[in-house]
C-alpha cells in the first residue's frame, strides 16, 4: 500500500496547478518522478513497475509528468535550499543529451552536496565564467574554490576576481577534487536512460 502524501493544497501553487491538470493520483505522479530523477530507470522501466502494482500508466504519460513537473520541483528546491558551504570543489564532465555531447559544470561542497550546475556546448573560459557567475549569483560567494589543472577554469576565476574587492582564493589541487569527480561517475550512470536536457539537468542536481 502506498503511503499517503501531503495534500495538494499544501503544495507550491505552481505545482498544485499542474498536478490538478494531470488527472492522476498525487502519490503515483510524485513517486514516478522521484524514481525517474533519483535512479537509473527508463520510462518503460517505470511503466512496468506500475503495471506490477496494478496501475495502468503508459510510459509516454510518465514522460509528460517528468517534463512538466521536474522544472517546477527544481525551482521550488532552489527557493528552500539550505545555505551552502564556503569551500567549493568545481569540475566538469561530458554527458550526451539528445544525441549531442554537452559539458556539465558542477560545484559541490566538502560533503559532496551539489551547490550548482550548468550545461554548456563548449568547454572554454566563457562557459566556465558563465557557470561561476551563475553559481555565485544564486548561492553567494565562496571563500575558496578548488579546481583541477584546467586553464579555462583558472582564466574564468581570474576574470571573476578582477571584478571583486575581495577575491576568491583559487586552489589547483587535483586530489581535493576527487569528491566531485567521483560524483560525476554516479551522475553518468543515472543519466544514461535520459531523453532530454531538462531531465538531465534535474538528475545533475541530486
């Protein structure tokens, strides 16, 4: 038996409005979206899992739930996100999205909690600087940022520091970045069945 979840009336207004239009039990929709984002499951995997529980939902319907709800959940998550640490580890990896390779920039704290992320088509100074400006704008300024030996990341941070009264301390120490590099491997496993950039973006945040 499924656990009863919070009534729709207590959800964020935007999420409650979308859920009302989807005409399915709240518990089913939220559970499907959570499973899809958190684990390496395809849409057909979820269709089969629901069928085993006597719930007849087509995989295309689950896809619509994910497309509509994930951006709303991400927006709500950012509003209630706890303050992040002042020591960041930043790295980038590549992930295939809709047949094209994209670079995923991510920052995590000492405990490997995601601070921020960004997909870019290129891996260069402009992409790295856009990521740092976005992450700082949404999470506040770090005291220290640890990066690998990437010249583009260093150039981007130097450009950011040039506009600041209190510069960010930059460390290029590879072993200290093992946390985020190991986390990237887990993200790649989860994003293999993904169908689009909005879905992969959500998976990158967990």
